[in-house]
């Protein structure tokens, strides 16, 4: 392969990655071309050199590993829609395998194909009577409770004692100027929506609540989970968005889904998450992963709110082992309607 | 480019081994490129896989000083980059007042060099700068680093722009507790260090503990692989494997059995929940992991 051919293929590779949403600038492209000159011409050293320069996060690495053979091993052209080909519709959101590694390196946002939410196999969820005002109220309530209701970590402005003392050196040891931490502790909202079949009647309500929370806080991360995990954060503006349908009998492994999100998502540092989970807590997997995932979620979150629509029913009791685990892990455990329709109930 | 030798990457890998670090081919390639292009190297991966150790190995390999900046929440430019020496400024000011002279308070004379500036202005040639666990620091520190990583310079408002005498070799590590900015990523080459394969881990253990019995290192490597399949809160890393081999040797044994493993479990398990998980049901999970390790040997 001549240098010109190599450069052309690298450019096409970069174009394919850009098309799939990976930001590759001219500087990275230049680095890649330089790097390819610094290793031997065999395929594997070239792959490793290009990978180190073009793929600068795990998601990009995963994409690279699947696009590279198209252009270099087979020498063929990229498909028209690299993202869709890498994750064919039939896969429907399976994490691309990388030698069986289970480290969450493929972010959930990468899991679904671009069109997974409207593709065949996705069916519309029955619309529940939704009232935007009540969901907005619920989002405001959660934000208010997050701000003033404590949780397990502090919020707001904090005095930086160490820097205050150090600054006092400039004024003869008198702490004339109080120095505050640069930024107040700000929590990031994480919303997890259970998209299993048992949750279909409440799917639209959960989605509306997620939209309302995203309106209040721009960095809100929203994921839907059933047998797979899908990132919805950037698609909430799509009015036609529906939750991806779960296949019959696939079961919802809540613990594994939570763990996948925590390990793969771009989330705030520990104790900075304000997590809302809308789920009926009907776990199809074993309890051990669920317990581990809930423990991890609790460590990462300042506050965990679990909205279970089943808890709206009169006489509801958390009797299953999974529900008991959830009740123990959540800081707030309540019905979905109790959360979203609180003012309406009081009005009536 | 002069370094396009057939063995450039292999040479780097061999040099790293001599420096006490066993690197996979992709990591050796990234190190080779980072040193040659040169670019900062961003390394991510689970805790305990050798991200920090890599910087130490590069330092030993190149025979260069290692300058380390350990990141934490609230780390600011005063601790990372520079700070004015206020007591000396005040003393100088009083001396100047006594003499009726003037003094330039904002000069390099009164500048306290913190790790980043120390690395940038090193007079003993390019140093290896380790910016460790950058994900623990605030985003403001990332912004502060952009100029240094991209242009090899820093701007101090009172003094102007200070350029690197010799660009340091920069290694940035992250445990992915939060997402780093695209701007930072784009200034770095990237490598993900995963848990080693059984073969790699055996090689690492043998390299670091050459006096350990080969069957023990192989057994521990297989056991680590088995334990990482258990959904532990804190899966054991390479350093835990090294500790377990050393502990077994310290107990005068050259082979693990369930009883011995139970005694040395503190080297591998670092949380009460994981301990309870492995030792529950009379240690069924731990025994199963050990049996799996034995079975794979067969």
C-alpha cells in the first residue's frame, strides 16, 4: 500500500467515525498519518497506531475496531451508515463484544443503532393520560427536595478552609478574604426508565417525567432499560420518541442495567448524582447482581428516588426479595402517580 | 521519521520490561507514539491495572525524573501550577521600605513552582510528568491543562507566557469516575488498559516476584481471572495479585488451598461486602473460584 493509498484510507476511516458521531479533527488526522509512519507497515501495528491516535475514548475504540477491517483488511468501502452497520438492527442494542471484556467500555449511548427507537421491532407504547404541568411539578419537587431535602451529601456553596488560610498569608495571617470552593456542589440528574413489558402502561408517564427533569437541568442523563440499555438523553426533544419495546420473555435484569449505566455513562463524580428510577422492581435476574448494583448506585448517588407505579395501588407491600432490596437502597420509595400527580390529588 | 525501525515498538516493549513493566502490544505502541510524536498519553482503565506504574516505568526507561501531580477534588492552580511566595514577598517589601527602594514583587524570584511548572521548566532535560487520576479533579483543572498539554506553555498573568525548556513526557491517568472533556482527549493519545490475560498476569507476577514458584504465579493469575468474573465491588487488580503471591510465600507455601486463601484473603478483597459475598455459604464462591482456577490448569 502506497503512502497515498494509506492516507486515503485513513481519511475514509476518519470520515466514517465522524459519521458515527466521533469528533475527529484535523489534528487527530495529522497525528494518525504521522503515527502510521512510525510503525511497521504490517496490518496489526498500523491498526494499533491508528487506534491510539484516532480513537480517544472507549466508545470510539469500539467503533474503530469494527470499522478498521472494512477499510484495511478487506479493502472495501465503508457502508453508507457506519453506525447502523456496526450495530445492525437485529442486534438491537447489544454491546459490541471486545473479547468478552465486561468493563462497560461501550457507552450505552452507543448501544442502540441510530434508528433503534423507530425501527421495526419498536412498537408504540400506549399513551397514558399525561399532563405536562404535573410532570413539570414533579420535576420541580425533585429538584427542590434535592436542593433542600438533604440526601447523603452536601450541596451548595462551601468554604474552602485550606485556601482561605493560605490566602491569609498575604494579609499577615488574618483571614480577611473568605475563599469559597470554586463551584457550588452541583448534582447531576440521572433518570432510569424501565421499558419492560410490565411497565408499558406507565412508559409515557415516565418519559414525560424524564423530559421535565431534562428541562430543569441540562446535564440530565436519561436511559431506558429492558433487555438492553438505551441512552435517551439527546433524543428527548423528539416528540415522537417512544421507549424501545422489550421482547417477550426477555426479562428485565434491573441490576445488570444499572451497573451498565454506572460503568459506561458520562456521570458526575461519586455522591453528585441525583438518581430517579421509574420501575416496578420486578427483577428477572438473580438478586446478587441487583444487590451489588444498588450498593454501587447508592455510593454514586447523593439521593436515590425510586418511583414504582405498583406502589400507587392500595394495600401495596414490597414483599418480593427484589422489592425489599430496592426499598432498603432507595432514599425515597413511592408510587409514580403519587410523585407526578401529587397536586392533582390534593386539588381533588 | 527516524524511528520507523522494524523493532521500534518491540524495542519500547522490551525497554519497559527492563524497567519492570509488562505492556501489551497496544499499550507499547501508544507509548512509542507518545514519546516519538510527542504527545501526552491519556491512560484509562479499572483501578489496579498499572496506569500509574506505567509512568514510573517510562521514567526509569528514559532515565528521567518523574514529577507527579496527584489530582483531587478542589485542586487548583495554586497547588498544581504555581503560587506566589507571600512571606518572602512581605519580607522583601519591608526590606525595600527600610532602604527606601522599590521591589518587583511579581518576578520569578517569588514564584513557587508546583508540579506542572516544575515539569515545564525543568533544567535537567525533559522529565516524565504524571497527572494522576485527573477524573478526581474539577473541570477547571482540565481547562488549565489544555495550554500545557497542547502548546507546552503556561500563562501566568503577572509574568506572561512561560514556554517549556524541553517538553515533558506527559502521562495522564483516569479511572473514568467522570467523563473527561473532548478538548483534553483531543490533545492526547489514548490507551485503555484492561485487566491482563492469565498469560500476561503470570508474566507480570513472575517478573516482579522471580523467586516465586511458577505454579504459584500461574495459579494466582488464574484465580484472579476467576475472581474478576464474580461481580465484586472492587475486583482485584494486578497489585492485589502481587500481594497474594507475596503473602503466600510469606506464609511459607508455594501453592494456594482454600484454607490458605482464606487466611490471605485480605490481600485480594478490599471491602466488607466482597468479603461477605466470597465467604458466604461457607466460602462456596471462593472455593468455586479456586476450583475453576485449578480446572483451567488441567
